[in-house]
């Protein structure tokens, strides 16, 4: 008897790929045989007032190279989820707990799972840190690195 492989799908921007993204994809692979990832296009993100740092073409290539991912598709609209679930015969829709309750309408088509995020890391947090770092005047940043280097040498 041949048993059908379990399929799971998730959606996201996957900007500034980090350990939280990797943890999510690894967890999805432990839950199903086939992991499908829908990566938000730049146009769709603009419609959500979300600005990305990494262009869509690069983000999709990065996600395609992750060993836990079996298929990558573009996410072009909020409405495509039902169509994707049907088209790819999906058993489980999974997304971060920060979306809890927002996709319960998909339970009509498949199991819906809200997963804990990796604590202490997010693309939003990384972007804020980068913005703060870039706001420091160049000469002050160089002085800080010189001080840190002096301290490191003193500790040796």
C-alpha cells in the first residue's frame, strides 16, 4: 500500500534571512514530507506597506537553496492561499504565532498550525538595529571600534 506524502505550506517575506527562518523551515520539514514555501513578491509587500532590503529574485533563490524546502512559489496576494492549498494538495498550513487566528478560515481546507517564533530574532528587529547602526556618525563608529580593539588586546 502506498501512503501519500504529507504536504505543508508556509508564507513569508524571508527578508534578511536569519536563524529564525531556518528554524521555521527545519520545523516544517519535521512535520511533513514536502515543504512548500511561498515567498512574498516585492509588489505584494509594497501593497502591505512593507519595504524589503533583499529583492524578491534573491530572496526566492536563497529559500530554494535551503535543504528543508522542496518547492518555492511566489506569494502575490492574500487571496491565493486557498487556491495554493487546493492546487498543491496541502495537508497543513503553518505560520508564526503572531498571526494566530487570522488564518482559521483555512481550516475548511487543511489543518492550520501557528508556530512559536525563535525568540530574540526577527527581520524587523534586524532592520531596526541596522538603521540605528547606520545613524551613528562614521568617525564615532571608528573610535568605538578602536576602543574595542584596545580592550581586546588588554584582555589577552
